[in-house]
């Protein structure tokens, strides 16, 4: 078939040239059917992954964060002031690389789908969740290499893949919210995090993502409330032995530091 977004010959679940989904989806904004290969809903105009919000609203160290991100090789779109999403991406990325092995990253560093010489994974041979996690790994690997171009190429594909993999567990919802935050889709990231909190109101990763998303949307009290709950639930959750906490162990100290900085530190939302 041909992708209706870019016209390229395509097969499987995603277009290798532009990343558009080749499977029918339902619009998360209005519920209308979205034709395969389409990136936007023809009924309400929302993107396949949800309507994008405006760029990040910095708090406290926003300008410093953006400058540091640029100096580090990642453009400012991957930096969330205060939460330091770029640091989270690097930590999560390195962890995913260690857990998944060489098969989780592109064979040629910097290679992206649609780039000559690239070898895209055979997503059609995987389950929807396996395909989503594989694309998530690739975004993380690209971020860990400071390759913003490749990360941005895989980002919409990864978000689409998690939508196709629904229903998601709390860890999958955290992955999706993290990707949505990287895309500056804070309304969607907040909604996804709250979906995870509906299943487990004390889930540390989704509480952190909900707090950061709220703060980026200018909802300071809501963000602080999520962080307060995170600290209150911390000890019980840490001892709960959840697999996702073990997988994201290097990330946990960072989200606690963020919570304490917002609630008790000098950084003000």
C-alpha cells in the first residue's frame, strides 16, 4: 500500500518514510475513525497522538535548562525545565540499552527509518506492545547518543505504537506519557499519567509524570499535589517490589529530587 501522508510505498504498522500509522485508529479527542496513513483527524484536526500544546512553559531554571540542553547537543525541545526530561531520557535510555542488548538500537549509529542505509526493525512480526517498546528503546537510545534528529524521527512512531498497543499497563502508560512530554504534548501526557494513576493512585512514575505535566501547563497546585502524594507514598511503593521500579531504578532518585525541589527547595513552579 501507499502511505496517504507522504505517498511512499509502505507495509506493516508504520510508514518507514514519515512514521504515519498504517492501521486505523480512533481519535482520542473526538472518537472519530482516523484513516490509515493519516497523521491528523479530519473531524477535529487533532494529531494521531493527540493535539499538541504550545512549547514548554519554563519554571525557575527554564532559560538555564534550555541553554544547557543546547550545549549538550540536544535541542531545547527535549528539555523540561525543573524536571530535566533530557536527564530522565538519558537515564532511562541507558537502562533500556543495558536491559535489551544490542538488538534494541539501530545497527548503524544515527540511522533512522527513511534514511538510506538504515535497517528498520520488522515491527509487523512483533506484538503491538513489543513493537511499542522496541520503538521506545530506539527513542531512548537516540537520546542517549544526543541524536535529536533520530529521536524526533522515531518519537511519533513510538507514540502511535503505544496507542495501537492499548490497553496498556501502568508502565506502558508511563512510557507513553514520557514520549508525549518529549513531544511537548503536555495535555496528553497528563491525561495518560492520570490513566495510570486510576489503576494505581500511588504509582511513583506516573505521579512524577502527572506532576511535571501539570507544572508545564501552569497548574502549579495540581503539580504540587501530585508531588505531595508521591512523597507520601514513597516508602510503601519502594518496598512493593514492582518490576517497573527495578527497571527504572536509576530514575527514582531523580524524581524524588524533583519533588523535593518543587515542594521544599528554591525552585518555584
